[in-house]
């Protein structure tokens, strides 16, 4: 019987990440989330809502890069350590991530352009953007003439005219 218990302990230790992963990442957070819902404190709600958002992001990362992660032998252990840091009340990692990364991002929103649209490579066709037209206007007429054009548009704007119409009508024929 003693060798059976020793073999069982060896199996448990060899598969620690497989056994501890679901307990740390799902069972305990589920229990703590239910307790947070039942409590009146918003602090624990923030901790567990943030945890579930981060857990979802980790899961999406794993699903996206699973072929690559198969080649990283320490990934299950790294994920377990990260999850422990996020979950354990001693560290409150999820609340830390919220306070230092998520909250500042939403309080001071930055415009992030995730779409890259390259310029046309076809040099025979005419480009159709205002910046190209402004650059050509400056090359052909000089910076002082461009400043005069902007001043005329600014005066037109103050008097109720359409400044953009003046600028585009002056710049677009150049293209």
C-alpha cells in the first residue's frame, strides 16, 4: 500500500500544472466571484471582473498562438504562475493590472490607429489626399504663398465663409 501512495504522489507531482491550473484559474475564481457578488464591497467586484477579463485575454492569446505555444515547454508553468499572481488575494494582480494599465487607458483615451493603409504605388494615377496636394502647392508656389492661402481661408472662416472649400478648391486642382 505504501508504494501505491508513493506512485500516486509521483503522478500528482508530474502533472501538477495540469491539476493545479483549473483549480487556480477556474474553481477558486468562480467561488470568489460568487462571494464578491454577494458582498456589498465594490473592491472585490473590481478584482474579479478584472480577473475574468484578463483570463479571457489569456485564453484568446492561447487559442490564437497555440501552434507556437506548443514549442514553448515552460508555457503551462508560466501561465500557472501568472494566474496565481492574478488570483491570489496576497498579490491582487488583477487589481494591480486594472489600476496601472486598464484604468489609465480608459481615463485618458488615446487614438490608436491599428489600420495601416499604404500610399498608392501606382505613380501614373493621381494621388487624391489633401496632404499630397499641400506638399505640391508648397513646392510649386513656396511656403509664403501657402501661408497666404491659409490666412485667406482663416479670414473666410471668421466672416462665415467655408475655409475648407477655399483650401480644397485651391489645392485640389494641383493634383
